[in-house]
C-alpha cells in the first residue's frame, strides 16, 4: 500500500480539509472517501464552519492577517465591558455571538488557520448546536463556554502572531521553537469542549458535543499548521476509526439515553485513557527534540514581563549609580570647601582650646574641642554644652573699630557700662552699671571720650 507525501508550503489547508491533509501520511485508499469522511465529523445542516478552502498566503495576505489578529484582539478586549452590566444571560449570549461573528466576518473571504478564528467560529457552531431555547442549566453552561472562548481566543493571539511572523520571515519550520505545536491547541480546545459536554445533564447533548470535541481534535492534529503532524498519525487514525462507529446525529441513536450514555462512555475512555495520554507523550517528545521546554502563553508572557522588569531595574540601577557618583563628587567638593573654610577661620581668629565664642542665640562659651570637619564642642556659660558647627559661631576679637575690652560705652537706649567681650559678628558683651548685662551690636554703642 503506497504512501503519498504532501509537501508543506505556505499554501495552507484549513480545518475542514481533514482527509485531504491526511494524505501526508495515510494510505491512499483512505483519501478516496473524502466527502463521506467529512460528513462523518460534522453532518449538520446548521454547519457554519467556512474553513476548508485551500488558501495561498501571499506576503500581502500575511500583512492583512496580522492586521486582522490585532483588530480581533482589540475587539475581544472590549467584550467584558459590553456584557458586565447585562443582567439577562440571553442578552450576554447574544452580544458574545454577535461580536464573534463580526470578528470572523472581518477576516474577509480567506479561510485561514488562525487559532483565534478557529475558537470564535466554533463558538458559533456550539451556540447553534445548543439551539435558541435551551434549559436554564444548558444556557448557563453555554454562556460560560462562550466567555471561555473569548478568553481562549485572547490567549492564542500570541501564537497567531508568532505563526504569521514565521511565515513573513521564512522561518515556518518545526525547528522554530518560538512556534507552539498545534497539538497544544488541539489538546487544550478538546478539553474545554469535553468539559462543556459533561455539564449539560442531557445525554443527547453530551453525546453531540463529545463527538464534536473528538472531530475537532482530529482536525487540529492533522492541520497543516501542525508541522509535526506525522507524530500524531496513529492518533488521527484512531479518531477516524472511532468517529466511523458514531452516529453524526443523536436522533439516530433511537432516542435512547442509555445508548447515548454507552457511546459517551466509549468516547471518554478512548480520549482519556488512550488519545490524551499519547498526545501528551508526543508533546513531551517534542520538548526533548527541541532541547527546551515549550512554554505556554502565560509562561512566555511572564518571561517577557520579567525581562522588561529586569531591564527597567538595570536602567534604574545605572541611573542610581550615576546619581550617587554625582552626589559623592558634590559631597567631596563640599567637604573640601568646608575644610578650607574651617582652616581659614582657625587661622584668622587663632582658634584653639578655650577660645571664646557666641552662637546665633547669644549663648556665650568657650571651645573645649575643635575638629577638622568644622565642628567644635562648646562649654557654654549658661546652657548645656553641645557640638556646634563653628561656621555658625562668632569668635572673640580684640577690637571693633574704637572699641576694645574695658572701654566705657553707652547704648542708644542710655544704658551705661563697660565692654567685656567683643565678637567677630560685631556683637559686644557689656557689663552694665545697673541692671542685667547686655549682648548688643557695636553700632548701637558709643564709647566715652577718654
């Protein structure tokens, strides 16, 4: 039995072409019944999937699709606000489906392999499968799934961008570790539909959705976007064989809930115990092959965020180091200037231990210790001793103009006495003839004639 090989190029088949792309690794005899096989997956008069047309993605197409995924992402980001304050579940459902269909329609006539488009398109199919008047339980489950579909479409936005960038840059290859294998999407999406199916509490609905989940899983594994799809050939064959045993329409199961439950259990067993485990194993093999763990969208986002924060910290650290260096230079300059000022004061006033001083508040005392950083420990005459910056003090001098120690003076207020101490800031300490002694500016004193 011969094997026909399909060359992977930028001409991409879309989801509906399940059997056509099977010719990549399946016997030719299986490809001859394409129409019948397609109908075995979705035999549904309400089928809305328009995926299935071979599309040759030119450079112009890639640019157009990149604009579409960005626009779609913006539209999806607005949906939570649009439904947040709607009380009616049916109104929320209507808004979600309307926005989904609008976003898909905006992608134009090109049926493409954007994961975002898959998710939104299938959400519309699921909505129609449920019907316009479901029970409250079914409606609540459907609404939850539609909201989850929005979240999934946003989640896989990054994957679509990476896919288009690889197409544009000519790096669309299984060796490109930036591209997450399609099997990740296939497994994640099938899980969500199986979860939805079991919430319905309706055997016929659960059967229909379990079967749909299985069909979508097969389509995704065999998608040309799955660059490693040969690894999943046995899984796809197993899905085909299982689907061939299942009725497309639950109404053909003789309306028997017991029969539906038997088929549901069969699907669950094949999926959980065989397919899911083998697919995860193959994904593990892909991780080993690429030599690194293939990251989920959340992990890559966290990694990018960590890189951004690390760069911000690096820039901040450099700025801090520069600022500290500048401050150090300024402080060193200030310290040098301070030392020079202190030396000048020491030399000018011959400062030493026991030199008399006065502070700005008029407290007089004498230097007990003098330090090179400009501080001095002062024994004050009338207040507690303390450490003071000497540049804030005035120092005893021998004369101020014609005033010298013991000179008789009279103040502008008529107070008479004699000079006891003179200071460099022009203040003079007077021992008065009557009343308390005074610390007064020299300009307010007049010396006696003799």
